[in-house]
C-alpha cells in the first residue's frame, strides 16, 4: 500500500501523485524480473507447491485498467493452485482473453495448463481467428499428452472500442453477464466438449455489451465446491454472492477480492479443487489518454490476492 500524507490536497497534487504512483509501479514491475524479494514478501514466508510455482510464473498481472476496459482475477487455493490458469493481452482495440482448467491435480495438471497457455499465446501472436486458435491448442494437447488428457477452456475477444464480445466455449461453465448490481443472463453458446478429444472447433458465440457491463468467467471449481454441510454451491449460490458483493464494491479489483473472500467463507475455508474468477468490465469510453499504474500490496495472498493493480491511481 502506497500512502502519502499531505496538509492540503488539490487537483494538481492528485495528478502529481498519480504520476508518482505510476513510476513506482513501473519500477516494482521491472525489478520483479531479477529479484525474488517482492514475491517472497507477498507470500508471508509460506512456500508455494511446485505446481502453483509453475502456474504463477506463467500468469500475466492479475488486474488491469484502461479507460476502455478493466479486468481482475483470483485463483484459489492460492498456494496450491495447479490446473487453472488464465491469460490476456490488449492489442490495439482487441482484448484477447482465455481461461483454462486442465484435468487432474498437482504437477501434471500444471504442465498441461502451461502447454495450453503457451499454445494460446502462440496463436494469439500469430493473429489467427478464434477457430484457428482453438485448433492450434487442440493439436498441441493431442500431440503432447494424447487423447487421455483434456482441458476445458474459453477463449474470448472483446473489441474495446465497440463492446463487441466473441468467444469459444470448450466445456466451461457459461459466463455471467452483470449489469448494474444484478446478474441478468448467462452468455450461452453451443454445447461443446473439452479440448483434447481431437474434434472440430466449436461455433463462435457473440454478444454486444453495453457501457458498464461486466462479464464473470469462472471455472467449475467455483460452483462444484461443497460447503461445510456437504452441499454443492451450484450457480444459484454464486449469483447470490455476486449480488451481495457487487453493490458495496468499487471497481472490478475490489469486487473480485470480496467475492473470492465471500465464497471462501461459505465453504468454510476448505478447497477441494482449483477455482478461478475472471471479471471484465467494458467502460464504453475512448482511449484518449494513457492508463496509469498503481500497484498496492497487502498481506493476504502470495500472488493474485497479495498484489492489487489499480491503473486509475485510486485506492
């Protein structure tokens, strides 16, 4: 947490402080490339499992904000996550997103997820379409692990200038569209088996977002987890949690953090499977100025929960 105390605070001071925060954030990010001290401080002295170490090394920053779009993610259990992963990149007006859940647990799941993530990035950087991207990832999984392994996944593309969202669903739970403080619908697509069975690519689904719309992508561990009574969460309990958390939360970062904490309390602090929340919000604004970085640190997790990135410069 970056804190500065001033006797007075005017608009010029705010602009200067945002620039200072952006500079500190850039320095912190660059230094993490050649020191472990920032990672070790966030981990509170607790070691990650080997699978989690591999997964976190592959992840992009787990929050981003620009004038046009914001996103934030949380992965659980933070110190043992293995098969879940995600990725994004903002290239021009196109935000590329992916969420992955590799079969199994532990090291093998982490390696399978890493392969799927690498194949996704390769296809994204080749600038291929969603169906071609699906085929590349499918071929990589089949060619390396064979038909006995599979990955559920969603690959999405959002035009941040228009709010036009396209996605391919491969065995994942359907994302939820949040408007205002309520979940208004599932973003449905044609039924599809997971990747890794050597089948043709599925259909591309499409939806036009409105300014302020949020879309929550999540893995099945979120809704298949069981609470202390042994009852599965199901989608209805997730929706209840969303509509309880959203009205009192400011921005996607705080929303995801509070939602993850709310779900953790509901299951009694026990996680039997990986679970991932991946929330995006389309603002509907133009990119008429550069985004600014503000990295803030707390002590409640090693990576995604131990680092908060707010590119607006607000807390």
